[in-house]
C-alpha cells in the first residue's frame, strides 16, 4: 500500500503519492485517456488530486469523469488565474470568479484546499488576498487555504502564518527548497510537493531535455540505482524527505501511473542510498538551499 501522511494542521490523511492533472493539458490526450487515467488514479488508492484553471481541461475532466467518486479523494485547486489572458490577476474579483467557475467545472460543492497560484508576498498583501480566501472558506467553498510558492516568498509566508498548506517544487535534481519544506512542516503547515520527478518523462517514455539530467550525470547517480529505473529513484528520493506530506505526480499514461504506484509502495530509499545521493548531488552543485 501507498504510505499515508497527515497534511499538517488540516488533519487530512493523504496518500504520499498524489496526482496532478497538468499532463491532461497535453494536446495528444483524448477524452478516453483522461477518463481512464483519472479512474485508474482512484482505483490505485491515490486520494489527493491537484488541479488548476491554468491546466487546460483538467478541472472539466474531474467533473466529467470522477465527480461521482468525490468521497474517495481530497481535491485541491488554485486561484488568481486568468488563463484566457495568459496571466495571473491578484484581485478579489478574480479569486471569487475562479472558485465559482472551478466548482461548476468540477461538479463539486467545495474543494479541500484552495491555493493562490504563486503570487509574491507584496501582491498577496496589496490585494488583501488572504482575507478573500478566508471569505471563500467561510462561505463553505473550501475547507483550507494554501499557496503555491517558492523562495524568496515562501519563508516570508511561513513566518507570517497566512496559510494551512504550501505547494513547493522539489526533487533530487532541484533541492533548493529542501530545508524550506522542513521549516514549513515545523510550523504546522501541510507540504505538497510538485515536480517530484523533475517533470522527467514524456508520454512515450523519453526523458525530458533541460530538466536537470546534466546534474544527474555529473553526480553519477546511476551508480546508486541498484536495479531501479531513474524515475523510480527520483520518486523514492522525493518521498524519502520526512517532512513532505504528498508528492503530486502527473501522467496520462496508465503504465507510468502503475510504475509510480509501484515505486511509492516500495517506500523510501534505504538510508545509506539516500545519504550517498545527497552527498553526490551536493558535490555536483545541487545543494539543499
């Protein structure tokens, strides 16, 4: 079984492997594929799904294909999004418009977590966005409020205690937020990791260019695989971090989903492999801060 962890102060018991709908945005994903993969996610026992108005048809697919299974999963989406304009707009009207449209698209009455989609601290405060999120929560349209964020804003948000959960990029090939994840969890917040396999695989199984594989080669991580594929190693490396609560990985390929589930079920990397990997990555210039 996939390990469960408590998503910080939310108290939600989430699977360590989550699912993100961004890959459903790819132009080659058919309606049949979207229906199949979303139901396969739930059939595999994954209970945390993350989406956004920015991710093309992701919200509509959730509504069309798995809204009838709403009791089986926790649902997170984002706000501040103006995808038709190709930008974010940090206003009260945008947030209220986003949540109402998202609920309609997904055919649900509420989301479990509503997240700001990576504004700066200055943008959040200028738009009084935390007040708007609390207004949305008080209306029963979300249970918890969060923010997708990165340095330098992430730690300032944590210090100010604005949110219940944070979505943070992190992988073996992108360790910049490793210590910030620990700090966010120590504050009592939920930690949701995105990019946990560094967006490392295409639908046809090829590795994506420009996603840090040069660092992999420089660090010589192939010497630590011990029969694992690179993707399994990457996913298990991310899941070994003791302070992440769920690791959202997206795919439209059932075989890749099955491989991700199998890797997650194998648990964290052995301690000596994990420590050696961090040492090799640090020597190659990929540090934890």
